[in-house]
């Protein structure tokens, strides 16, 4: 297949003309937008066995079984499985020896004009790469940005064709497949904030790298996976959760990293408006935290993730270099309290006005976005080389920002975290990393024992990585 094909019309036509592929399309929530392309270009009888939309809930349940949420990964999975099994059962005797089967499905909600709420949805494909092969699957979640149903429907149709085409012709190159999903689309129309590959076609793919790629390629601003390493859709994971987040390189996670987060967690849970059972804790890394030189060291990235997941941490990757942009994103995902754990050096950076030169309102606009939803910063002290302790009360900001700083402290947007063990304040991750690489065993006293065990057992962060 010619990889130069990238417009939607010719992708659909190429699939229709390829007698090696045959499948079904099932769509709920935005019309038959993907199927429409295959019928529009002609020759659909060569590739499409069935196209349907089961909009009525009872009708849908009678086909796919009941579920709690209709726009969910659970519903997508049942649609793909049901439709593929029907295809295989009814046509395997006639076609299985000469072609591969696929089932494509989506379940979406488009822009809600009455509530002024953006749409979102799940798309997926179950397919073979050669006859009689076990199936492979791609699931993805899309956040829609259209201001009308029509705009969302148009984007979904194009994305659906891109997914079917990419699964069949680009599955050997995951980066090319990811990039091709946005052919004839832009991030002004939609974002893909989760993707999951499974099956024999993707044996070499690490889905954690796919989460990184989504952010790196600009398909989304943030991606997330749980402590078990499984990718999750951020809005779903953070829905109605109080969020506590720590940003760091975690190269490696030190005693200070863990102590700071643990102490902030206890302080956060003791707030009157926070329910401990609703709190989710995130260890977040930005692309800037991961980049050294011009690129990201994949092995180094995976090593950090391995450690954080082994410690039971949920991990977020984002391109939100500025804290106010991270805060805005979190406010969009939950209506519960949000907090950030950090040290005095990071707080000093937040007050550096050079980071807000692109904003018309400068630092005032940035802080308006950062603190607008009762954001709270838990700030632990730092220790100078002289041994002197610097707390948030000792921090000196520029003279014209002193009143702003005092206002934030007095109104408890910035809160002193004095429960962190002062013995950990002199630990610096960069120094620990260099000790590991240089074979200086003293690093083991500066990280939690679990971290030391993982690094030693797996030989992580050695020279050459």
C-alpha cells in the first residue's frame, strides 16, 4: 500500500479496493460518519459487510449487553467483540482463507449546545494482519473541540477512516500510525488523550511509550497511567477526585520526593473540604523534565516509570511547563480541590516574571488562572549550603511582588509544610544520579529502600543509559 496516501477520500477508496480486508462498522452517538466515507467514495461492497447505529438504549443493550455508561471503553469493547464475533461466525467459511477481518466501532457524545459542553468519545478497531491470525486491537479516547455537532461529526468521520487505514497499513510503525491519525485534522478539532495497543501486531509496543508519544507528538497535552502501568483516560481517572500532584524529574525518586509527597498528602487530607477517600495522588513529569539535549532517552524514561509504578504511584506526562497551565488542565477534569506539593526553590521560580511574558496580563493573569479555584500550594523548606533553613516565610520576592506574595500567604493559597524531615532537605536528585553512575554506594542512603532495591536489582541508571 502506498504510504503517501493521506487524504480521507483516497484512504477510504484504497480500503474499498483492497480485497484482502473485510469488516463491519458500528457507530453510536454521531451518525454513520465513518461508514459514510466508504459509501461516498464507492466500492464499499468490497470492504464493508455491515454498517449500523444502535441509538436506542434498549436496542443497544439487546445487542451488546448492559453497561453503566454508554460512552465508555466498556461499551466500546463489547461493540468490537460482538461485531467481530458475528463477522467471523457468519463469513469465516466463505472468506477467512482469502482475507482478513476487522470490526470498527465508536461510541461518542458530540457538542451539547444546551449545556455548552464539549464532546468526547471512544473509538477502536479489532483486526487481523493476515488470515487466521489472532486479533489485535487499538482503543483510543478523543476529546472533541467542535462548537457544533456538525463540526464534531466531521472530525469523527475523518478520524475513523484514519484509524481503520492506519491499523491495516501502518501497524508496523507505531509512530507513523499515531501521526497518521491526525491526517486532515488539527488539535483545534480534537485531541487523542489515550491510546492502547494490544495483540500480535503490537507485540513490540510498550503502551507507556505510546502515552509519552501522544504528548511528544502534540496529539494531547497530558497522558496518564496508573500504578500498574495501565494507560487511563485522564478525565475519567480524575473525575470527582481531589488531586494532589508533585512535579519532578524523579531521576531517581529520592527520600525528599517521597517525604514531601507523603507530608503534603496528610496535610491535604486533613483539610475540611477534602475527603481522604476521594484523593488521587499524581507524580508528574513534563517533557522538559524528560528531555536532555534534543531528544528523550527512552530507556531512562522507562526506568523512572518502573520505579514510580513499583512505589504505587500514578504517573502523568504533560507539556504544561508553566504551573498555571497545569492548574487550568486539572480544574477542567475535576470540581474537587487541587493542590501542588513543592519546595521553596520551585516557589521562587513561580514568581519569576520571565515565564509569563507571553501573557498580556503577565504574572497577575498567570496567578489568576493558577489560584482561581482555591488552589493550594504546600511548600516545604529548603536548606542552604551554609546549613541555614529557608521557609516560605523567608523567601524574598521582587519588591513590587511582595504585597501579592503576602496576599497569597494570608489567604492560605500558599501553605507552609514544616513536617518534612529536615535531614532530607539536603538531598538533590541530580547528585544522587551522578553517584549511581559513578559507583558511589552512598546514594543508597538518599533514596527509599524500595527504590534502592529496584535500582540494584535491575541495574538502572548505569553509565550508558
